[in-house]
C-alpha cells in the first residue's frame, strides 16, 4: 500500500487564517467561542425583562467522502467539509422559558427548523466571532418574541397536565479528545465497488443497482455559560449494496445490505461483500416471482435485526421524554410507569455509552448529547415493567433530570431521541426451535401458515393525540412457513400494521440470536445515528395489509447487453 493511495478524511490542522504567516499560531476554536459567549452574556443578560439566563454555542464540523458505482458505472467522488453553528438560548426562568410548548397552534410553532447556519472553516478569530454575534442576535430576538407568545398562550389556555419546569440544572463538563483522521486506501475500495457494482448490474431483471462507500467524521465543539467546554468526535463509515427490480404487476422491489463501522478495519472484506451481493440477487429474483400475500392476522417471527427495527419504531419513540409532556402527544406510556407493558421475560435499555455489541460497532454511540450531558445507560423496562423514559434537560413529571438523550441534526432544536436501544429476553431458545414453535402456534390456532419477517427497512409510527396510536412497518423480505410442512416460500406485498399495546401483549418467545441494526432515524430533530439490538421474537398474532404498488409496466426495452440473454449475467 503506497502513501499515494491513502486519503485522509480529517485534517487535524486546518489552514491558517487569511493573511497569517506560518509563524503565527491559529486561534483555538473553543477559546473564540468562549470569549464571544462571555461577551454576549455580559451584555444580553440585562437587555430585557425577563432576562436571558442560558446560552450555548455548538459548532458541528463534518468532513465527508462518498463514492458510488451506479448501474455498473463509477461516479465521481463527493467530498465535502462544512461547519454549522447552533445557538441555543433561554429567556425567562427555568420554570417557564421561551422553549415552552405553545398549545393550540400548528405543529410547526414548536418544531419548525430554525435555519442552517454555515460557520467559517478558516481559523480567523474575527470571522468566527462575527458569525457567533450575528446568530446570537438573531436567536435572541426570536426568543424574546416567542416568550411573549408563551406567556400569552398560558393566559388563554387551560392548565397543563404536566407542570414540570422547562429547564433543569446539570453539572458542567470539560472534555477534549485528540483529532484522529480516518484514512483509507482509495484504490482498494474503488476496486471493490466496481467489481461488486458490475456484478449487481449484470442481470436482466435488475432495474437499478447501487454500491456506495461513504465516510463521515463529525466533531462537535460546545461551550455554555454554565462552564461546559467540550470537543468530541464520532466516525461513521458505511458500505451499502442495493439492487431493485419491477414485478410484472408493477410492484417495485429491492434488496439491500448495509455495513456500518466506526473504523475502516471493521468493514467486511471483498469475499464477504461479494457473497452478500450474490445473495441479494437471488433474493430479488425470488421476490419478483413471488406471490402477493393477502391481508392476514396470525403467528409470525420477526428475525433479530427486523425485531430491532420493530422495537425502535413502535416502542422506542413512545418512551422519548418530550412525548410524555407535550399536550399534542398520545402519551401511550406516560401513566404506565411501574406497570407491566411487555412480557415479564423482556427488558429494554438504551445505552449510548456502548460502542460495540458482540464486536459490531454501534452507530448510536456518543460521548455527550447535544445539551452537553454525558451519555448514560438507561433501564427503560425491567422484566416487563416500565421504569424510565429517555430525557433531556426539559423535565417531565417525576423525571426532573436529564439522562443524556437530547439529540439533533444541526439546525434543529433538541428533543429526546434514542441512541442504542437494546432488547433482552430471559426466555430464549435456539432459532430452529423458535421456528418449530411458530409452526406449532399455527396448528394451535388453525392457521394454514405463519410468516417470517427476515428484513425490515423501517417504517413510521403515529404518536400524536389527534390520530390513531398506530404504526406501519415496511418488510423487505418475508417467508411463508406452512403448517403442513410444505417448503417455505418467499412472498411479497405486505406491510405490518397495528397498535403498540396490542402488539407487545402477543410476544411469546425469543431466540438466542441477538443481532444489530444500524441506521439513521428521522424525527422532529432531524436525522440522528441510531442502533437497535434484539433477538428474533415469536408473536402469537401480527397483522399485515397489502402494500401500495405502482401501475406502470416493467421496462419494455431490456437493459443494454441483454437483448439475447433473458436470464444470464453479462459475461
């Protein structure tokens, strides 16, 4: 491996400010942020009544590299380097401040994006201070206007159910870690992508294929008027394979494989990637020829990674703290603390301090949340009993302190979010025995078959009070297991639907095959990296409905090179 093929993603030393000489020392970013924050506090704390009592500056630096092979062809790399600024300030008092929920208005009054603010890349102290000053002034005026609305809103609305304060004190922290560059062999990874990409695109029934290699290194710099001073980083590496096609009835189908890691050495080798590419092609071919499942209620197995997505979507979002306080939310579990909400053999915790699970890097790992609170392990459910919620510095009834789950994408307000949601079972059997239990449950219920959900891509859940407390989860690979012992068959065209309280009451057993799902979750505060760990679970009853499909016919003209090779791969 020659040095010329090694590409550094992070440059720990950035270029000097415009006009500086090599003998000058560039200013420290945190020092500049601290100085401007002190100046802002000194002048703005007395500028209005009620006063500003809290100020936080956060700069998120992202260096990204992405290269892709699309339909067999190599695309030019996409390289970017940005810094974004978030200014958070609070006016009034910890009891009632400008962040308080405004009731009766639109959803956007409480969760509207603020604005994405670019921050200078050059280490020019005056340029950085000007950006901090400008955004502080903007956010100060917005906060003052919003506090007026909050006070008026409280006067004309009925008393809230949860009268907790809007903000809670925490211990300040100082933390700094050295800047560690991510390096990779560009020739090596480009070669893998091209070989795998050519294979995926070499089949007539493959309509689109994509192989992507991406790295993002993220560093957060944060200071606040309480004395916290933080600099911490995360590294997100991703290798993604995707192939798609269209069935004769117009349904678009796809198969994908995602590998995620924190360091380059933890990504798979080419042999593993090519084996998975071959499996994806076989699965796509089977899906295109598979029958559509009619609406069904009956026993099913959610395989480990699919079960992780299932718990993340229909359970994890309902234990996020702000949903227990908001008058807009359905508050499924708000009054269930101390009550059994899951089978007694199931426990759930969220541990953002856990960097790996069984040697697999967890994408939901972080050191500090976006309010400067250290990540923590939170036991949410123990032996089926609800114990806790995921909280921020905005207290909720009976939970006055943050447990380090305030998260956001740059440019949005923080809310409580999941990190590493981990499901554990005290009642487990080998997977093959779990499958036998599925068949036995089908026979007990008089059902001709059960379903195995091998892969789930995601879904959505409705938690608002104005709609049904329901969810939809999108399976990508489903098998029908016949009670009479007939061979399993791939089926398609189903979505899982239901309500959480009913669904959780149907869990019967788990396997001893815990596995990791890594992804990015989008909610009120934008896309944040998350993980879910779960064993395969057997449920006595699950409901599926027909998936919406397109009405277009498959392509009339075959892909280039396939005019006389209807099923064979391009040589």
